[in-house]
C-alpha cells in the first residue's frame, strides 16, 4: 500500500513516542540496578558488588528468601491440586447442587469479610507465625476454579467414553485424560499463583511476627519502605561498610527480589499474557 | 436435562460420591476462609473486647457506624478514596487505550513486542518493590530531582507534599498498569475484521480515518464495558501502592479507606475497623452488581464478569 507523507511522519512520531515509553518503563530498573552495583567515591562512582555480598550473606534475608520460596512452591502445588479436583467436579453437569455451589464460589469474588474478621480467624485457628496462614486462605480462588472448570468443560465427552465403559473412576479420568490435555491452562494458573505468592507481603505483615518465619517482601518493606535503620545496620554489620551507602544496600535488596521474576519473565511471558486475557472470564 | 427423581437426596449423594469428594477440599477451604469471616462481620455491631471474644462481646447496634461518621478521619478517607479513584479513572483509563492504539499502528513486530514486554513487566512486581524503587527515584537526591534542579527549579517533595503526592500516585499507577491494560485492548484490536479496513481503504480512507471510523467503533464495546466495571471499583483506590508510598505527612490527601481500616485495626479498635470495612464491602457489592447489570444490558449479554 502506498503511503502518504502524513502517514510517514506519523510513523516516525509514533515509533519515537513508543521508544520513549519503553525507556520510561525500563529506566527505574536500570537506575536501581546501577545504584546496587556502584558506590560513590571522591571522583564519581565505582563498580562494586559489596552490596550483593552483604545482602546475599545476610542470614535474615536468606531465611526470608527460603520462606518465600517454600511458600510459593507449596501454595502453587496445592492450589493446582485442589483446583483441578474441584474444577473437574464443577465441570460435570450431574454434580448435585451445582448451581448453588457455583454461586457460592462466584460470590466470594464480589464480597468478603475484610481484614479484621480474617485476622481474628487466623488467630483463633492458631495459625499466627505459621506458613499455613499464608498458604491456606489463598488456596481456593474463584478465579482459578472457574478458569479450570471452563477449560475442562470444553474437553469433548467422546474422549472419556471409552474409559467410562471400561469402568474407570472419575479420579482416574481426571488424572489420565483431563490433566494431560490441560497443560497450557494449568501452566497459566500455576504461573499466576506463583507470582502472586512471591509478591504477597500484606498477609505476612499481619500474621507473621517471628523473624525466622518472615517472607522476603515483608522484610524488603521494612528495609526499603519503612527505612528501618536498625534493619539496615543489621544487614551492614560485619563487613567493611565504609564506602557502602544505605542506598546501595536497599537497591541490592530490591534487585534480589526482582531478579527471580525478571529472569523467568522472558520465558513464560506468553502465559502471563494468556492470564491477562483470561481476566475476561465469565460463567 | 432434568432426570426423574429417583430416591432421596442421600441416594443422589451416594451416586455422585466421588464427584462430591473431589469438591470437598475446596468447599471446606472456601467456607472456612471466605464465609466464616463474613459471619465475623457482626463485629461491626459489637463493642469488641479481647477478654470476651467475638461471641460474648456486647452488641452496640449502630454505635460503631455513628462513631465512624462522627470522626474526622473516616469521612476524609472516604473523600480521598473517591478523589484518587476518579483521578485514576480520568487519566489511567485512557492511557492503555492510547498505548494499544499506538502499538497497533506499529508494523515492525520485534519493536512492538519489545515495547509491550517492557510496559507490562511492572504489573508482575509487588508494590513493595515498585514503591521502594520510586522512593529512591523520587527522593531529594534521586535522578528525577537532579533533572528538576538541572532545569533550574528547587527540588520537589514528590512524596511529602500533598498535591505532588497525588500526581505521583496517579503517574506511577499508570506506569505500572498501562501495559497490562493495553493487552486486553490489543486482543480486541486483533479481532477486528481486516475486510473492514480494506473496504475503508478502497473508499479512500487514510490511516487516521480508518482509526476513527473502523478501529474506535469496533473498540467501543470493550471500552464501555471496562469503564463501567472500573466504576464499580471506585472504593478501591489502590491500597498496595498507597500503603507503600505514603507517610503521615500526606494523610490529608492520601489516607484511604483501606489504610484507615488497617490503622484502626493496629490500634486494636476492631469494632470500628470492621464497621469501616463492612461499609466499604457493602457499597462495593452494590456497585459491582449494578455495574455488571449495566455492562450486560449495554452489550446485549455479551460482557460482564458473570
């Protein structure tokens, strides 16, 4: 198609603007990365990985990293398991009270008890300072259940007929026929669940008081957002800190939290996008 | 569809025992962690005393709500929540549409993909991380203030001056979510029938006219539905972002319902905190239900969250 001059000008302006957008999107990360890897000297800044040595050598941060990893893996595995079981039952039209159960599930998307009743429940269950307080309340999400149920419903009945004739149980059909066919949607759910748990900080702020049980995001919040100097000093003790500013320690802590997601991101991007589009999910 | 009823409910249960067992773990968790807390909302009508517990604490009727509206902080939080939400809606809603339209005009696919990838990355990071990054970027010694000073102005207190705080919240909010929002519009754009563009081109429409007369009308239903649905979210002003970026100096404009509830809770004022939370949940529920109804009516039953 031939282009008019106006269109050519538009193209250039458009590309330039979007290039600017990309730079603005990227700049904060570049800045924090540079801040984490340099420190000020008399004549400018010099490269150093001291901040990373401090952060990665800090037992509290390492414990928190481990707790976050554990929580993420545990929650993702259990979410997938429980959601697949329920999604399968919900996909079957013969399930007793199916309509009512679906309503109960969907209603949780638009109404909830709020933080005080949730906090009191966790306390009454004795889950304060337990990793289960971070895993169990988020395990059943209406969103995941509906996505998986909808996908299972699209699997043609003809695929399961033979197995049924042979007397296979529902559980066997779920694990041998449904799950292998559902890998893309399960990968999407798994990824979103994992990222959600990796990023959670609010629940741990409310439910975890013991520093040995704390998660990375909540610790990061104390160091970077609440700017707790006590925390920062604890990270900085024991090593030569003469030339390391609190800024670079903070920046390095941020980077340690960002990196796992940023490194995973290019490989699993399409599942992220798929998850966004599934956001338009409906009954 | 409806099979003739044979036997009692128990027989039905027995026949579907396996399906019910598969459903059981989810139902137990759903009831325990979603419906039990809803029952806990009765605290809004009680004077909670830790020594008596939830059940035996005395009823006080609407006293908590009266205290709430008589206080200075809650009406302010309500106002701030509405203001911030409306500003987000005004500026934040348009940004992903513009971004999607501009990306849609790009014919160089690696460039398009690259820009998209970079713009929706922040959506997958927590506001603890992003808030921490912005505290560094916007501090008095940060790069943004170098620029401000290089331009000959005195440094700006982005996070401790009320008006600047709101500007910062809105702009960083757009920075975080515009790329994510654009994905939905790009999918809608990809679904437009190419024949429409060809027909328009044959009629002599340039790209600008094609955008006005083909793209925008095709995008309109998606825009309207998303707009209505985000209206129903007006009491959610973005807790994660605000909590990680604000400080007592900007409570006047930045304290929202959720941060207020959290503060009451930290002070062990459970009755008041629950009342505020309940107020928000009920209004939110009414808004979502009516917005969803409106979205469905407007789109002929095509759209809506359920």
